[in-house]
C-alpha cells in the first residue's frame, strides 16, 4: 500500500493510522450497509444512509466516552491514560472510515483503489478545507465533489491531492487529538464527558461534510449491493 508523503515523527504516525484504517475490506463495508438495512430490507438508499449516520454518531460517541472514563479512573496513571487514548484514535479513524466508505458504496463510487479511498476519507474528515484543497489541485469546482471528482479524476492527480490533504490532516487531526487526549486525563467522570462530547462533535462534523461531499442519495441501489440480503 502506498503511503502519504510525510516527514518522520508524529505526523507519520498519524498517517500510518490513516493507512491502516483505509485498508478496511470491502466486505466489511457491505456488512455495515447490511446491518443498517436489517430493520427494513426495503429501505431506500436515503433511509439507509440516515441509519448509517445514526450508527456512526452513536458508536463514535460511545467509544470516546468509554475510553475517557477508563483513562480517568482512580489509580490509572497519566502514561496509561495517554496510551488508552492513543489506541482509541485508531478506533475513531476506523469507525469514520467505515462510515465514509459505506456511504460511498451506496453512491456507487469505486472503492478498489487506495488513492480514491484516501481522498474520500481525508477530504470528508477535513470538511470545507478538504473540499477546497481537492478543487484547487483537481482544477475543478462544483458541489458534491465526492460523487463527481473521485470517479473522474486520474489516479496521478489523486496522489497529488492526497499529499496536500495528508499534510493538512496531520496539522488538524494531530492538534485536535492532542487536546482531546489531555482532556481525558482529568478526574473520573469528567474525562468520560470530554471523550464522549469530543467524539460526538467529530462525528457530527463528518456527517455534515459527507452530506455536502456526496449530495442527495441515489434513488436506486447500485447493482453490486442492490440485491444483497441484510
């Protein structure tokens, strides 16, 4: 798997987490969609995307609160607390990646190329700054970049885009995660609130960014998953 360009150090560690997260198997993505369809197999793509959003926000909030509470429990040292939070960063990225790729699959966007996955995940987690960077490098503008650009832009251009997104992600995600990690190392109870609230905010931000990036849900299911049974 190709790696994003980065200097050694904390920045590379963050990008290593991204690489591991985007390596999710397509089967996991489709299983995630199937879970969202379980209650009503006849659900429309729009309804399933709505369910995926709720699942994502709930899972990410619960993960942050659980780690925040455990890290701040009496008798847990600061070193262990920071280690717990560092491990949770991967869980957060995996959950976020699973959500983004699940929505992409419903929109019929190919997930077989690593660079396209990277553009989707990094662009959405960076929000407005991500969409601006993508438009600038791709020399294209317009709404719903995930649906329009990622399918059409050549892989070499995506690599250029991902270099820019990677550098921005190191700055934004690394700084925010550092603040959240330290916030969880406070007295028991407060850490859980900080962890849960921080992840809830991150999830809500990603959901808004995904809606902007993908646009309205398709009216029909892609052939690859349309006949799949939940």
